[in-house]
């Protein structure tokens, strides 16, 4: 049996279709199920930048009375920094993941959540390797042909690079 199962979610109802399958697989076992979301790196500082003029008088040429005026602006940034944006997004996604973990409560008593930033397929593969994951479970959007070539497929990239068992669920319809 699998001891460490990684479930990847993207926030869509389609991706959540994997949850009942994982709950059934983990039922009655001591498997640890980790729910993972990978977000894009947040944009840099947003909002307005205000520059308030300041003035410092520097007297040069002692005794001549000649003044050189040096303008020193005060810059006030509104918005959030990159680390603040990451923390906000991590908190929002972790809240979502905890809600989804509740759906697994009957199937597995041990659940964890993780939020990472960057390329989804790369982060999933690296996390699975680093954490000793036995099985990666994910839903696939089921694109084929041109749509798959244009948008790429996280699932196919994970299958190609993960080096471990992967359970792919292709929902026939969206979960209710």
C-alpha cells in the first residue's frame, strides 16, 4: 500500500474530482495524504508610489554665503511587497486546502497541506522527490490535440518526470 500520497489541486472543481478516489484508496490505511497547490509567483509591488519633496540646505564656500540646495524626496509605497503578496496568497490557498482536507477526513486521519510557487509540474515533481511521496494523484483536464499543445499539460509533464506511480483521474463530469 501507499504510505505517502500527494494530491495536486488547482482550485478548480475539475481538480477536486480526484478527492473521492484518494479517500477510497486511503480508507482504512495509515496513509498520509498531502494536498498541494502550486501558485504562480506573485507580481511585484502594486499600488501607487508617492514622492513628497523634502529640502536640505547645505552651505558651501564658508563665509561666502553661497548655498547649494539639495532636494531629498521621501518615497512612500502603497501596496504590498513580494513577500507580503506570497504570504497573502499562501494563506488564501492554505485555507482552501484545509477545506478540501475536510472532505478526506473520513478516508484518512492524516492529512497535510502545502503551497508552493513556480512552475506547477516542476514543483510537484520536486516536492514528491524531496518528501518521499509514494503516489501522486491528480485530475487531468483531458485536453488533446491542439489544445494540449498550446496550453501544455501539467499531468503529462509530471508523468514524464516523476519517476513514481501516478494516479490520473479524468472526470466525465464536474463534481457536484
